[in-house]
């Protein structure tokens, strides 16, 4: 097991990464306020992993309540969030009860938001079971639900007390979901870690076949990058926005097609190439640089073209982005491979051209 720390002073917390961690209650116990836990999972992950976690906690003397949500991005909404509150109240959970989110990013984001709201804040633990959640969404305290007009628009910054990433859970992950997680892994290389980018170019095929050593390395390196950014800028006043490379375009794809049609990571991949194309038009990336990004996504079995929603529809959807300031769209672009910047001055015509060039 490897352990990193998200060094947020009195709210610092560990990220444990390794195999066979789900049944190790001793890793969880030190982070509980009382021996009372409410586990939030979903109808896919629950049947696979809830029992081993629940049994380990109960054998350690912890009283456990559970709720299983319907599976899917389409259920990341108010109505489904309310089911968590229904369970917490029906089971008489207290402010000192710890909410444990067992699942992918949807369960983690919703469980975290519920924990932030219930009795104005209860302790919270993330047990991510997708690659995307293990390298990104479980770390850093962004929690949210979607609104029909925009993704992740209702939420809170609320840090967990522990992240427990059991790599063995990735064995049951569908191939398409593994690929979606790789989009966020590649992101770290592109925005701030050129050495990791080169490692990915050399080792991506090992990740695609789920080599455990390669996965452990990529998860640890990704979490290290994420933790550094979160510590530097917890509430996204600056640097943290760089983690959203490809996301402004990607969120437009997700919202425009309807939540759940494309996976988040798939939309991020196509969106990253739109950002790369705009960076190329600004003279920051070469054709060869864009080709390197595209080749990595192709090897990761990710889409490299966006859906043809029409540039006007993209712009309309992108205007709801959280990085919009005083009505001005601010985009994460690549100054070079391994170095992202925020850019608020892209000419509309260039933006439209970049979108159109990357749609099919
Ligand atoms: P997800 O939670 O929908 O999980 C993907 C699918 O895999 C689901 O069907 C899920 O039930 C299933 N699954 C999960 N673990 C499994 C396992 N071990 N074996 C088999 N199936 C399993 O999607 P995701 O990609 O994990 O997360 C995407 C969400 O995360 C989006 O809503 C996105 O907005 C959010 N996100 C949040 C942050 C953040 O910082 N909070 C960062 C990135 C993404
Ligand atoms: N996934 C983007 C962030 O955590 O800031």
C-alpha cells in the first residue's frame, strides 16, 4: 500500500492506494468520530463490494446503515440526492455519523454533497471504485449534483477524511469506464507533468490491459499531482482550474447530448483535443504536439472527435461554465505539452474554428 497526504493543515487526510484494502477496517477506524457509518453506494457497485466492506466494519464493532442509488449520471440529481437524506433520517444518523461513499465519481460527488449538507456537515470518507474516481474525483473535496441547464452546478467544497483506493475493484470495471478514467490520467501529464506524459506514452498499453503495477503507479502519480494542486488552491481561485483541461468543451458535450450518453472521460478526451486545436491555432502547440495527444487518446480507446452539435450550440452550452467570469469565457489551454494556462482572450472566430475542426 502507498499512502499520500493531502496537506490541508488541520483538514489534512491520507489517500491509501493498494490491493485488498476494502476489507481492512483498521484503515478506516481511526477516521471515524463514532462507531457509526452510513454507506452510500449504487445498484451496480453494491452487489460487488458492499458486503466485504460492511462485514469488515461490523466485525470491528461499527453499526452500519446503507442506501443504494440507481446507477448513472442521469441520477446525479436532487431527487436521488434526497434518497440519501431519507436514509440518514430514517436510520437516525447523527452529525457524528460518518458517510462513506462506495462507488465511482457519481456516488462520490453525491455522497460528498449529502455529507456537506446533512446537519450542516458530517464526516465523510471516499472509497472510489472506478479509475476516474481513484485518480481524480475522490480527491480534493469537490462535490455536486447536476442541473438540467448545467453539469455539477449545485454543490460544495467538502473534503473527505480519508480516501481508500482499492485497485482490486478495477478488475470488474467495464473497458469503456477504464478508458474514461485514462482521460483524466493523461490530463495530469498534459497540464503539469511532462515526465509522466512520457511515461504514459511508453506505458499506456500496460494500463489498457490493467497491469496492476502500472495502474498503481499511474494512480499514485495522478493523486500526487491532484493533491499538490488542491493544496495550492483548494477552492479554485486560480491554479486548480487547470485541472479542467478539456472540461468546458466536454461538459458541453455531456449536457448537449443528455447526461449519460457519453461518459465524462470520453467527453473530456474529445474536449481536450478541441482545447489542443485552439492552442495550435494560437501558435502554442505544433501539429506534431496535437498528434501526440490524439495518439495517446486513440491508444486509450477514447473518442478524438466531438459530436456535431453545431458550434453555436457548443458556445451556448459553454457559456454556463463555472469559469465564466463577468460573462467572459475562460478556457484552459496548453502553452506547451506539460504546461496548461488559463486563457480568456481567445477570439470567437478561432474558438468556432477549433470546435468545428474537431467535430465529426
Ligand atoms: P460513475 O460513477 O458513473 O461510474 C461509472 C460506471 O461504473 C457506473 O455504471 C458505476 O456503477 C460502475 N462502477 C463503478 N465502480 C465499478 C467497479 N469497480 N466495477 C464495475 N462497475 C463499476 O462514473 P465515474 O467515471 O467514476 O465518475 C464520473 C463522475 O465524476 C461525473 O459525474 C463527473 O462529473 C464526476 N467528477 C467529479 C470530479 C470531482 O473532482 N469531484 C472530478 C472528475 C469527475
Ligand atoms: N476535477 C477537477 C477538480 O477537482 O478541480
